[in-house]
């Protein structure tokens, strides 16, 4: 027998002779916990012990001010048989395209083993609700934390979605790291033309082996949207509140990760969520979406992207050579300006030179919410004279990807201008009602 | 008599013999307007005429599909006497330090003249409430839209605040453009040490000559905070809601412009507003602030800033030479990473080289809300090994300014690390309660 804990937890537990799978009782003030010691998952800190309670639920207990009593020496819990996957004729087929991220990093507490994502049976063992909603299969593409993704990865994902939909899937789910999920969701929105089924990005902010995980609800909501959702868009399905009660369906081109760690980190910018999904049902919050079309998918793949595009945020005193470097190094530049889309005065001649050299410059706002308007102030008007393309209500990140898409199709400045200012996938033209700005200290 | 209009408006109006101050009637479909033609303010476009209605209210009418009839030739409206400024012994002295921005661009519709900001009497004529709260005087520094400000401007402002407080002001108000107001507010928070009075940045999203202006409430709230607020911090006082009902007092190092155009564009990140101020009173929303101290100010000026610092936001596929350029060009680099503070894998060796060359690299998150945590994932741990300084819960913009401040004081890497990780002005160590993340679609 062994003890899979480190640091402080190891010191405390081993001093009491506690080993993995022992049944112990922990008193902490007036609280008493009784359960089986679960080998420590890699991602945990060194200050908690994980107990599997008789209820089957796992808790992490902070090892401070505790009394511990060993009730019974343990033996490894037998892994129960995982039912093999059976195809249900009454449910649609939906692939789970696996790309990596927290949602794929998890530990099976019943064995201590890291679960691979190669067998959907294992996922269904953890989230059995999925088997009631969809016939699921895994499409493993790669295993990357999403900060490492590039436009090439987006192309692979788009191709996998295209293949799956063309072969009859009712929708597609993509398990994805959360860091750049909104970039990928926007990229798919541009690359999957004539989309007629839902394409769902899903991830988790806390891994599936933690009591506070958001993965289970997110997966259920994603499956429900993929199978039953009335939409045909590339969307993000993640927690809509800090509680484990519902997920939001957020249009990919209007989504942004706005919090480092909260379960409801993804929020729509400039429009309401498309829908709210609980474990039981889908509630539409908007009627503005591209509708699902029945029958075999006619989706088209248009994955021409020019990856050589820069995204620059201006700051007070930003020197012009920084912008000049980008203008010479890249085939397109997106500026996240201040306020309505402004840049420091001394950058404007450089902007003009970059545009004159044939490199399009798109202006967005680092405010994120709202829309650029280059007509209001002198700075904006001078930027227009310099030849910039106003990004409307597009997020800087979305303008970046759209400019990659435009440059993938043409190098003609006027055609690029036309593409950037034409709505392709819901990225432009949001009606900015008062209630689509989030602050709620009212 | 003359006509102060340009372009299309001039063509239409002059073809009908309309001049400034004429009484005219405009029919537009079923609508009829009757009023006095007000000389066109500079900031207006060329397609509207401004009428002063008999109600005293001004409207801008879009000159398309209109029928116009001249009812009476005009004579200039007499300007009423502006009362001269009288010092009230029972009220504190507070300077209005003028730096430019929308709040200083306005037109007196009763005369058509652009009001200069050189005479506080004129401001008090428009916002007479101020005279009941403070003895105000103008300190004109410069007139710049805030996108054009640099660390040199921040130094000038800090010096003016220092001088005014040292000579006995109970607080200071700074009229400022909104584009980079949060940068200036953070810079003042670091440069004004041992602060014992409130320093208030105020601006407006809509100019004071528009019916929807936010300037009047913001000025009243700013004056009230400067004169009576119990705090000694550099704060932003701007609308707290889209209505004209109250302003928020937001700690400068925790404030961000999050909307291009809304009146409540400024929001606190990671903490609640310090207070809510109506036309009548101050309501504290937090008890976490540096308190005002009575008596002659002992504030100190520490304006050593190294302006040569870059702020880079990473994006999927960002090439390493972009980061390398910044590492060679600047004396410090702030990275706005993804999620918990991550960068693409291939940037990490370059980060290491930059740090090894003696250039500090601070990591923040482009999520804006939350805090970086480089212990959770491999990417973060590798960044720590490469020598980055974690930015905690600082906004990227605040980390930029703090790094300018740190580099203004030392070039010793370990001392810079210590400064960046020590709370100086409330920029670090927010307690991230569930209610300090704004989304409110619940």
C-alpha cells in the first residue's frame, strides 16, 4: 500500500499511518467526515485530502485543525464494469472532437488512474446523462492546451467538423481548452460556410475530478444543444452562472473569456446569449440566430486563412516603431485602439504608410464592449483618411481572425475592406441595447 | 447676420435664406419643429440643424426630407450676466485641473460660442450646483484628447495635484478625456505617495452641450467627492448606470473603460466601486480604502517613471519575433496572456532570453477579470522557470504603469520583482468575491 500525497498532506497523513484507500474519520470543529482516502490527483495542492464519502461524492478537506482516525485499512476499490456503448436508434449521432484542455485532464477516483479520452464508454461512465441525449463517439485530433493552438489547428478542427457533419452527424461537439476557445469558435464560424447544424465548443474551468467541476453540466448542455438545439452556428457552451445550474450558448464571434478562473468566465459581448441550457432543457434567450436545417448537412469548408496577421493594443506613449515593425512583418494589422477606436496622434502617419504599402489596418476598441466610431472625433477622422478599416462592433480577437480569413481570399485592399465590413457570421451589426453591457451593481 | 453651418446643412439652409438665430419651422413627415436656429457647434456634423425650442430644449434635426419655413428673422440671443465668483468661507477649495477631452469641448447654445475652460464662472453658470459644494478654480494644464497623452503628461498632472494639495486644497479634480483616463488614474496612484486627500478624475462620454450629457452629474459627483469624500485615493468618478442618476467612485488602479460609448463605460475590475454618488449624497459601497486625513496635505510626489515599457497581448500563433522585438526595444515588457496568464509554448524560450538580458517580463491576463496563477498548468510553471513576474490581479494596463514606476526607481531585477508583487496603491490583493464579476444575465 502507498500514499499518493505530497508535502504537508503527506506529513500529516503518514504520521498517522494513513494510506491510500483506508477508511478514515476526520473531525474538523463540529464537522465529521467518514470515507475512503482517494489517491491524490496530480492537479491538487498539498493541503487537502480527498475522501470518497459513502454517498459516492468526493470531498477535498483542508488539513488544518483536523483530528484523523483510521477506521479500516483499505484495499483498492474494484473498478466496476463499464457498460459497452450501445447505439440507440432513437438518438442522433454527435461526435466529440477532442483537442485537449482541462476538460480532457482528469482522474478516475475509483482507481486513481488518469482517464484517457480515447474511449467514450469511460466518459459515459462519468456522465451517464449523455447516453440519454446522443449517440456519442470520440474523434481525437490532438491534445493541446489551447494557448498553443494556431490557425493550423483551427483548420484541422474545421475539417473534422466538416467530415462529421457531412457523414450525417446532427451536430458536433469540440472539447477544447478555455484559454483561446473564443478564438477557435470565431475561426470555425468563418471557415464553416453554409452551416446547417450546431457546432459546439465546450471546455471546463475546473477539471472533471474536482467536486467543483463545471465539466459535467457543460458536457450535458453541449450534447443537448448539439442534438436538439435549433441553431446552426459555431457557439461556446459553458457555465452561465457561478453555480452549477445552467450553461449559456454564446455565439462564437461574440464570445470572450472575461475571467481567469470563474466557471462563468465566458460571456457574450454586445448581445445576449442565444440560449440558456439546464440539465433538463434549452431555453432560447434570443431569436437572432442562423436556424438548423434538417437533412444531410450541406456545410462547406472554406479554410483559407492567412495566419500572418498581428493584433496590437495601443497604450499611452506607444512608440511608432512598434507599429511600424508590425506593418512590415505582417500581411495585416488589427489595432485595438482606445475608446471609439483611437490611437495616439503620432501613430497616424505610420498607419497611413502601412496602408499605402498594401497592408490592411483594421481598427477595433480595447474597451471590448460597444463599437468603434471614427466619425466623432478628429483622431478617428484622421484614421479614416489614413485608410483604416473600421471594425464596427467586432471584438479585436474576432477582427484578427476575420482579417486572416479575408487575406486568405484576396490581397485586394478594397475587397478586403468590403469583406471586413460585411457581416458573415453574426460578427457585425449587433443592436446594442442597454441590457447587453454586463455591469450589474445597480 | 451669418450662418454658422457647413457642407450639406449650409447648402440647404442658405438656399432658403436661413441665418443664425432665425425663427424657423421644420416639417419632417408628420413632425413639426419650431424654434431658433443655433449657430453650429464645431463638434457637430454637417447634416443637422440645431433648433432651440420654446421649451428651452435644443434638438438636432437631420436635414433629409424636410420642409423649412422662415417665421421671423433673428437677432442674437442676449447672453445673460454671469455672476462673478465669490469665495465662500464655509466651503473647501478644490482645483479643477483641466487636461482636455470631451468634458472641455462644449458650446454655449445661448450664444453659439465655444466656451473656454479658462473661467470657472462659466462652468458655474452651467453647473451652478458646484458653487454650493466647493470653491473651485481652474488650473489649465493642456488641452489634449486623452489618446495623445504620454507619461510626461501624467507627470505634469501629478505635479499640479501635488502643488494644489500642498497649498491647501481639500481634494483635486482633473478634467480628462475618457480614452485613457484609467491609465492616468493608475499613474497618479503610484506617483502621489502618502496621499491624504481625494484625487478625482472626471470626464464625459457625451459633451456638455448635448441633452444626454453625463458631464453635469459627473462634475457634481466629482466635486462632492473631492470636498467631502472620506477617501485619499486616485479615483475615477463617472456614471455608474446608463441613466443620469448616480456616479461610481472607482479606484484608479482597478478601473477600466469597458464600453466605447455608454455613460457607464467605466467599471471596477475585481472589486466593487468604492462609493456611489448622487446629486445629493455619497453612499459608501466599500470600507476598503485609504482614508482622508485632515489638515494641510503631506502628500509626496514621486514621479520617476521609465516610459520605455511595452504592453503586448498574445494571440494564437503570435510569432516569437514580435515578442523578441519588444524585448530588445523596451526596458520592460508586460504580457497580457490568455486565461490564467499563459502564452504560446514557442514564446517561452524567448521570454527566458528577455529576462536573462535584464529586461523584466510581467505576466497578466487579457481576461481582465480574475488573477493570474502560474502554478496550475505546465505553461504557467514554465513561465515561472523562465523568470517572469506574475501580475496577480492587476489589470494589464496597471501592470504596465507599475512596471514603468518600478523601472523608474531601480534596474535591479529582484527589486523590480519585489515592487511588482508588493501592493502599493490597492492594485494587488483584491478579494475576488462572486459579486465582483459583472455579468448579470441571471
